[in-house]
């Protein structure tokens, strides 16, 4: 692999990690797509998928930690966001209500599932951070677990498709489509069961 390719791979990996960190605050960021693209760019480098998965998991966990701390401290920007987005505020309230009385295992499952639902991670972190009854740092271990599961899933998805298809664009298209289908299916199951709405 030449220097130009290596530098290009490094940039896309850095961009993907920043996106994973940032989509806790801005869920419209296509972090999954960027991670898959980074996997495709580095698939031929020995050990790269493992290192990328580790970096993605760390970035995901740090994003949750930052948003949780800001919500817990009542950051003005988060208060304004909830005030100007009633749908988001209603979703946060529903999550808080859903968490009340949950067993440890059920609450942990909610944290993991939220990572696969569009905007679920954001709503859950805000709900935990704003809840006066919750012990937010108890949720961090589940956030770490969710981050590892999602990172392993999205990196493996990209890696498998990079080996199944000869062209990078087809691998990217199939990987992104599969990730979207999985997220949509999980979101529908969650809403259909009426356990929680991630809005």
C-alpha cells in the first residue's frame, strides 16, 4: 500500500470516529456509513478492522458520556433544544417513564437496543441525564456494552461485504442498505411492542 492510500485511509478513519462521537448530539450524521467506508478503505491492512472496531466503540462510549454529563448539568444548549423541539422532549419523557421500575436486565437491553435505532442513543442519553431519579453513571457500563456490540456489528458488516463483492461501491451500497434495514426493523419492533418510542 502506497503512502497516498495510507494517508487517505487515515483521514476517512478519523472522520468516521468523529462522526460516531458526534452523532450522540447530532443523530442525522451518517456515522454508520462513514464507518463502513473506513472499513472498505482499510480492509486489506492487517489488523485494521479490529483496531477500527475498538476506536469506534471508544468514540461511541465517549459520545454517550459527554452528552450524559451535559444533560446532567443542565447545559443551556440542551435545554433550548428540548424547548424548541416538543417531539424530542416528549420522547425523552416517555423514555424516562419507561425506565422507571425496569429491572437491571431490561434497562440494559434498552440501552443496547437504543444504539441501533435512529436517534435512540440521543433520546436515551438525554432521558437518563435529565431524570432526577436515575443514577446516570450506572448506565455507563451498559453504554460501553452497547458501544462494543454496535462497533463489532457495523465493522463486521463492512468487512464481510468487502470480501463478498469485487467493487467498493457495491460493497458500500449493500452494507449501508443492510444496516438501514436492520435499524428500521428494530425501530418497528420497538414501536409495535409499545415499550418505548425513540421519536
